[in-house]
């Protein structure tokens, strides 16, 4: 018998009500994360990745709201039915968040030890002495040298890599079942980035923690994730195992992302680009939302919004090519590229 998912989103809609219209930032997103699994969520800026993460923790604030009918189930509970007190118990305790920029996540006027200890006191009911010892223990766990000394230092006294390790230590204090990591290595140099990602992978192996890794870096996903969810224009457009996605991507948007990845070795060649930009969430186009940027689009793409087609076991794609693959034989410059050329 298959174990139920640790986290399950079902038809999640998160809209922002602005003076310029309703921004449908997350528009019908469904996916799950299993126990001990690392799942990557990828896509360009503006596709809805971070709003999805905030929605899971119910941290969306006005003018945004999670729409009625959205379901967020975690450990068998529907988080949409919980009151704020119950959600505060889950945040930082059962679900923890690692943010992109540690300097904005850490308070500059408290030592890093005090900030880690605060989590232990609030969620674990520990005394000040116990919480302080716990802070040092967590700094040791995430590989910070001289943890006793570092616990007494302020965020500005630490390097970017050490600050990110502190944020991870704070996330791990209560041994959460799920860590949501939103671009956790973007601000770090490549060497430190690799160390942080290896640390998170090691924690998954040792502690059985699930990770939802939100990033725009497909190289990071290839190295660290067992399954990948590709988002575009507020919705999931492809989902597959990492091996399947990198070996047999189906959705043209995913193909474009993979084509834009730098490659090591071989002759130097110009990186591929996807013409145009993600449309604004206040005006998603009719039909396929990627059609203006797609080299294969045809009249059906303008008329019909594609569902998620089943491509193979555990592999879905939001593209009509699943039913009419012959259109791959007739690629053409995307409308966005044509408009760019005419404007030039």
C-alpha cells in the first residue's frame, strides 16, 4: 500500500486584487511531496513559484488571498481549515522555510545564537539555557566551525555562506518534516552554493526531511532533486522524475529552459534563449499561455487551454503536442520573436 503524500496541493489558486486588475499569480496548481523526497520547482521569475511557497505556509497577505476551493493538505490535515494559532504551531515546527537572502531573514540586532534559541524556546518550550545549548548543537550540525564563538556573533560578522547555514540551522531546530527552500543559494558564490546544497542533501539522508526546492537553476535541480515540477504563468506545465525530464522533456517551455543551460566541454556555442517574457498575471493569454513564445504553436494553441496530458508513468505535460506530435516537424519563429524583429 502506497503511503499518502506528506504535502499535497490540490487546485491551489492565489490571487492578488490590485488597482490594475486581478493578478492570478497561482492559478490551479496541484502537486505533492512524499516523505523524505526532494522535489524541485523551476521556472522563470514571475511564474508563481514563491507565491506557491508562501501559500503553503498561509503567509499570503492583502491584497492577496488564497481562493476558496484551494486545498493544502499536510500530514493528513487540510491547512486551509486551521485557525492562525494552529498554523503558527506548524510554521517553524513541522514546516520550515529557508529564504533566498539570509540578511533579510536574520535580525541584525540579535546574535545568531539568540535567534536560533528563540525558535527552540517558542516551539520547543525550552529554558534559556537549554535553548542556548540547542543553538550551539544546530550550528555544529550545519558545519559552522567554532560554534560556541559564532553563536555570540551578529549576522553582519558572518560570511554569506555562514549566514545561510544559520538560516538552515534555524529551520532544523524542531526537526521539521518539510523544508521549503526558496532560491536558497542564489546570492552565494558557486563553491559555497555547492556546500549548502550538499548540506541539505545530507540532512535529507540523515534526518529523513522532505525538501521543496524552489529555484530557476536547472543545474541545481539535476544534482539534488528526484522529481521536478516546471511552472509557467501561474500553473504547472510539466512534471516528471529528474531523469525523465532531463532525458525526455516534452513541454516546449521545458525544452527552452534546458536549451538555455550552460554546458561544460565541447565547442563554445551561443546559449539558446526563449524569446519574449512571461505575460503579466493580470492578463494571462487565452489558450496555451506559452503559445506566443513557442516554436511549434498552431491555431489550436490559441483556441484551447491545454490540460495536463499523461506522457508516461509519472510524467505529465501541458501541451497539445501530446495529441498532435506531427506539429514538431514544422517549427517556426515564435510570435514573440517575430514581434521583436518587426519592432527592431
